[in-house]
C-alpha cells in the first residue's frame, strides 16, 4: 500500500513562537515548518512535504496569504499530496478553516488546520501533539473537506470556533459537536461531514474594499453603520441580537443601504429566523428591506463568505442564494 503524502504549510502563530533576545519582550514567530516537523521525529506513518509560507500572528492573516496557501496546496495535490495541513495562530484559525471550506476545490483531499495554545517554551506545549493528530487526520482516507484538529478533537470548519482565550481546550463546535477524535494514533469519526456545496472559484478575485462586521447592542442609534456605509463599504455583516434583530435606528439605515447587508446572530449558537417577529428591526422587517439572513453561520464566517462573494463579483441574488445554501442547512 502506498503511504499517504501530506503537505504541511506553516503560516506562523503561537505554535511557531519562541522568545527572542530578552524574555520580557515575549514570544514571536520564529520556527519554520521543518522545525515544527522536526519535533515529531523521523518515524511518521506518512510522507510529509513542508513549506513555510508566512511567519505571522494570525491577527494579521489576510487573503493574499490565504490565496498563496491555496495555490501552494493545489500544486502539492498536483504533485501527489493526499492531504494538506495548515499550521497557523489560533486567534483567526476558524476563519482560515472556513476560507478553505469555501475555496478548496479538491473534495477528496482534506485540509486540516491546526495551531497551539502554549508556545514551545512553555511546559506541556501542545503544538507537537496537535500537529501529529492533524497529520493523522489528513492521512485518513475518510477525511473530507476543511477540518480543524485541536486537543485531539476533529471539528468541521463549518461549526468550529475559538471559544476560550487561553485553555488547551480552546475550540468548540457547539451546538453541533465535533465530528470525531484522535486516539492511539487513529481517527474515530462519530458523524460524517455534511455534503460540501461546490467550491467558490477565486481566480481573478479582488479583495480590495472594506467588508466590516458590526455588532448590535443597546443604545445603538445606527450612526456607526451609517458612517461605515458612507465610507464606501462593499458590504456589511451585522452581528445582530437574538434571531437577527437590530434597533429601529439601525433598521432605518439598513432600509436605505445600497450594498449587501448580512444579518447573523451574535449569540454564538442557533440560527437567524425568517418570519416570527414583526417589529421594525425584526428579522422579517429586515428581510423585507433586502437584508440577507446568515442562518446558522456565525458573524465571522458570514463575513468570510460575504468577502469571497463580493471579491468574485457576485450579484445580490447570488449572495442571497449562497447564504441560503451554506448557512441555512436544510431549511
Ligand atoms: N494566540 C495566538 C495563537 O494561538 C496568536 C495567533 O493567533 O497568532 O497562535
């Protein structure tokens, strides 16, 4: 039997951060992909090819870096890779994983995104274990789509989010739960992933322009949204309260908006609604104004989807259709 060939792209993050000259200066990205793999020893049950494509904190992740990683991954697949592992910081890892869920064109080649909560200079640094578990999942022929492997759990990119700022158990797929876990060097899948809608082609994508994410809250006059729209935003995601509600002031601004406005729930779990409440600023009133509901997609993932759609010139009706397809599950 041929051994799996896994391509590993390192982009930076805590997993690669070590102290510099003065300890009080803190850790910064220094380790390469080869350094990270070197920690695992030579006795891996798969072949591995690795490249360091960036060395950044994931707060600075951008579409140029992600597009480079996507192209590099596709080249590796053309050259025989059967799985891809992307190593980066945990802070925006859920967005990177969702980017690959949307844009990775190879249905039968999984992409596994991972990182670490404890940097290599700390006791019980989790980077090597997370990387090894990710290689294991990427090499498993049952693995599909974009996955996050962290602390031995296997999460679907669609659901995963960073839900703790410092614990090793930093990622959650609530309310859906993880797809499986890794134990004794093998993958135990509990659920098959949902079928993946077709990948969004990114050739000629233009990521220029702003697509802000604003959160609704009390004492919200709508002034901030109005400033953002006047500033030339290409589209906006509103992290609305509850099932997709905003203040009357914000509703007035949305009613007059000339660019796509996506309404997601800020609650962290549960879908936006379509037709239960009727007040000005309710979900049904916002739909009548032309807003797109994100369904089960959280505000951050909604922003990634909206950015990709706008970057590829999608029309309003296509944006609506894509959010229904990817965010509404079976409704
Ligand atoms: N704390 C972060 C991490 O876990 C830093 C980053 O996201 O780059 O890697």
